[in-house]
C-alpha cells in the first residue's frame, strides 16, 4: 500500500478522516445555503389594457380592475402588471399592434376597440366588455366563443331605450333624442327609432370628433326645445366634465350609460352595474391568467342595473326630478 492509499487517522480515533469530515461539512453548508436562498419568484403576469377615451379615464378603469382582481389573489406590482394604452375613439391599429408586440399574457378592452384588437392578434387571449360579439364576428356563439375572444356581452340598444325612457321621465313632452359621439352610427339610431316609434320622439345622431364639435351636436336640444342627448363619453377624445360644462351652458339634458359620468356632471345614467361588470371581468381574466382558453369560456351577460341622477345638474337645467325616479335611483349626486 502506498502513501496515497493510506487514510489519514482521525484526530478522535473514530476512523473518519479529516477529508471526509471536510467534505460532509461543505455539503451541509451548501445545503443550508440553498435552503436559506429564497426561490426566484415567477415573473408577473401582464394584462394589456386597450381602451377608448383619455389616459386618465383608462387609469381609473385599471384601478377598478386591479381592485377586483385582488380577490382572486392577483396583486399589482407583485404578481401582476398592467400595460395601458388609452386612445381616441378611432383607436389606431398602430397602437393596437404596438400593444400586441409588448407581449402581454392577456388583453382587456371594451366596446368599439375590441374590433381593432381582434384584427391585431388571433393568438393573445382577449377579454372584453362588448355589445353583440356574435353578430360582430368576434365569437361563434355566446356559450362556445371559439378563437381567442371572450368576456361580457351586453345589448347597447337596450341601454339606448332605457336612456330615452329616463329622458321622457324628466321631459314628458320630449320631441328629439340625439345619440352623440363617434359611436353614434346609423344602425344604432335606426334600431332605436324602430324600438321607440310609439313614443313619437325623433331619434337623431351626431358624430363628434373634437370638443369644438360638441356645441353643434347639442344644437336644438335645449330643455326649452324639448330635446335631450345620449352621450357615450369613452368614445370621445375629452372627459365627462367638459361635456357637462358645455351641456349645462346650453341647457341640454344629457344621459349616459356610465354612473361615473353622472358624478362628473351629466344629468342621469341607466347602466349595467359597473362594479358588477368589473367583478365578472376580473373572474374571467383570472381564469385566462391561470391557463384557461377563451374559446372554452362562455360570455357572461350583466344582470344588475344602476340608475344615477345628478341633482345639481337637474337644478341647473331647471328640471324637477320625478318623485318615482328618485325612489328608483340607486345613486343621487347632490
């Protein structure tokens, strides 16, 4: 046996060499270090948000969405990030393409912007609040959407009808009701006219591309002229407060599908409950973020409604609030 084959005697007579002890010690230390090192966190999931309207309005929607997603275990800045793109009503395909290139895990959009996103990607999941996704060509059916698109479906014509009913409650002899905004297309106006022809109210439409156009769009609609306007702010390149200022100055009663805009000064809203919508959208986003395919997630349809009235605006327009409407209102801004 040569010197290399002989084991060095252990200092304590146990027969375990210094080299063996050192090796075990090194192994234990390495194991403890590995256990003490925190596991690398999984990368945060990213939601691309593509919305019509102003950036300020978009940030408000993102805040509501982040709040709703917390109940599903998602925390912004921890395991979730938002990439917001807020655009004017004619949301550009270039902006949608740029958002798609950013590579989000899922896209959230609403209303007319949905069509632009569907043309920008057929692979990234899209969750949307939209009108009629089947007739719009976004989905095969409400129960089995197919493709990469699902979300919350509602009927915009129904909202128009309810808004006209609200207008007639405030102005019993209403003669003109005008859809104002870039979404005020001919189809919506014709459909509303057919649904409400028994009322004798003339249904009109007026496209608006800038704040300067708003005065012309409100022409002939003052309370004294027995007119009223339905205004869809997210499809306009300015905010609700600006619309309210112009409308009040011209004595025009304004109706909207969003309670938030009534808080900003529009007269009244009939809408699906927005908090309920956000909760439902958050639940769908959670499914997608955890691996579910939009093709297999049925569209949901909102069931809760909300009526909001701005008491200050009514007073500024010289309009008394009908007592029965006060009873039905979910919110009165005073």
